[in-house]
């Protein structure tokens, strides 16, 4: 009788995960079936109807991001002493910097060895009917990133990001993009980076205030827990949302055959790099830091991986990632501090993809690359990945500045757009895996300090209780 009980218990614990994975598979199958049901392509309105349940799921997840990020970071930092917060922050930065740099280097090595652009060059043309991303220079992109760290209006930061706009002059003769008129606008999208920095500073302030800041800290603790409770409810709708998101995306793509055609070797190069980084580089860094292999932990993250693949957004997957790490017993003070920062600035998959894509396009265009160009691509891809928003296909936006490094026009980004929709899902999954493993690594390296901090907090609470009783 013991075995059936264990089986039922296992099924009960992993039911949601299995349903989400099944939804990805079912969505893929359904998408291919529906593509072949109609002789003509599906209309945008028909695709919109199919995607509607998935849109509702995404909207619910995104609604949780703002309260979860701010409340989690303020709660985590405010509950730790400042020295410990600083050490945890530095360990997070060291981990994320090492993984991102290693991802870029791996991508460059693979694309230079495989040289997919030389086999894909024939017949590849820029698509005139696809409008490239906005004209922008590398310098402007980096300056925008820094500006968004310091939002002038926190309410505005919840709904908009600062973006530099270059206005093309009517008479372009002898005028470079550097001489275009400079303007700006606040584009749609949460300024997550600015809110994360505000949350860190606010948490530090509450920590320094001591007892005086406890009531406000208690509010953020409660808000964080309430957000996680709602997250648990929303997560149970993920199989339905993921099913319709994957199905609609397969119906939306015009040319699936491009993956098996001219872009196949490029697709394989990026995918190989992502898998080597996810299963090799990250595992090696994880083992060096913890003396353990991460595969058991990855096995418990199937729900997170399926959600990341289905939504194609590391930010939207953030509530699910935190929930999963909580279930695995990772210290909540670490998950609520490290994971939101990782979802904002750590984009290993995006960095690897942008380095590979830029050199691939240079190979297609027969543009020779010097060692300086390759180094420039690696640095720019790393910076671009930090500035990439955690939303679907955000990498295409920052791709322009990487192309600028090797002197390629923004229009060339359309050469790879046919397969970007699928690669975006794989690189988002790698981004999320890196964030989750990072939380475990930082917790492992900070375990003794966390225990000491917990004991100190318990002693302080007990001392306050005794004093209150004596009074």
C-alpha cells in the first residue's frame, strides 16, 4: 500500500508542472495541426481570438511584477543588516557578471568556429516590409540605461521608460547619425531597473532606521506575502495560458521553413551555445561555488522552465521563479533580493544570442572582422543584454547597437527575424535558469552570515519582549 500512496503524493506535488509541460507540447502539436487545416494562412483576427486566453494569463502575471519586485526587495534588504546586504549584493553581481561574460565568449567561439554565415549567405536579403528598430547609437543606448537607473518620477517609472529619439534631417547629404537632432520620449514598459534601484535604496534606509522603520518594513513584508499568495492562484492558470500562447505563435509565423533552410546553421549555433552554457558553463560555476551539481535542482524547476518558454519573458516568469525557489527551501530573503535583480540585469541567453547574431550577419555580408571588432562585439553584447527588457523579443531592440559595433546597418536585423521568435523562447529559459541557480549559489555562500543575522534578529525581538514585559 505504501507505493500507491507515494505515487499519488508525487503526482499531487508535480501535477501543475506536468500540466504546464504538457501544455507546451500540446500547444506545439495543435499549432502545426491548425496550420495545415486551412489552405490559406490564418488572419490576424483569428490568431487574436486563439491567443486571447494566453494574453489574459500574461496580463495577470505582469500585474504582479510591480508589487512583487518593490515589496520583495525592500522586505529582503530591510530585514538584513547593511553589511550582509552589501555582501549579498556583491556576490550577486560577481555571479551575474561571470555568467554573462562566459556566455558571450562561448557564443563568439562557436560562431567563429562553425561560421554559419558563410553557408547561409546565398539568397539572403533584407526584408523591405519589416520596419527595423528605431535608429539609435550605442552611446545613446548606454546613456538611456543609466538614465533609467535614476527615474525622475517613480509613478511614471511604473509604466514608462526613458528613450532617446534621433530625428532624421530632411537633407541627409553629408550628415551622419551622430549629427541627427536629439529628442526623447517615454515609451511603454515598466522601468524595472529604476524600481529595483529604488527598492534597494529604500530597503537600506529602513534597515538604518532600526525600530523606527519596523512598521513600514512590516507593511512591505505583508505586501510581499500577499503578492506571492496571489501568484500561487495565478500559476494554476499557467497550463491554459501557455497552451494558447504557443499555439497562436506557431500560427502567426509566416515561414517556419526558414529554420530548416538558410538559417538552419545559425539556429543550431545559437541553440548549441545556449545548451552548452545552460548545462555546462552554469553547472561548472554552480559546482565551483557549492560543490554540488545543479541537475537535481533543475529537475525541480520544470514549472519555471515551461512558463519561461511559453511566455518568452523572464520578467513575467519572475513570480513563478520566486514561488518555485520558496518551495525548494531557498531562503526567502535571498530569493526576493537576488532573483528580481537577475530578472532585470542578467540576460545570459540574450548576450550569447546577440554576439552570435552580429558576427553571423557580418559573415553573411562578407564583412571582415578584426580582433578589435570581436572584442567590441563582446563588450557591446554584454552591455546590451543588461539594457534588454525582460519582455518577448527585447533582444531585437538592443541588437541594433551590437550591429553598429561592426559597422552594419540596423536593417540587417531582419535577416534573422524569421527564427527569432523560437530562439527567444530558448534564451529566455536560459536567463531564468541562471537567475534561479544564482539565488541558490548566493544563499550557499551567505549561509553562515544569514544564520548569524537570524539569531541576532531573534535575540533583538526577545530583548524587546522582555523589556516590554518589565515595563
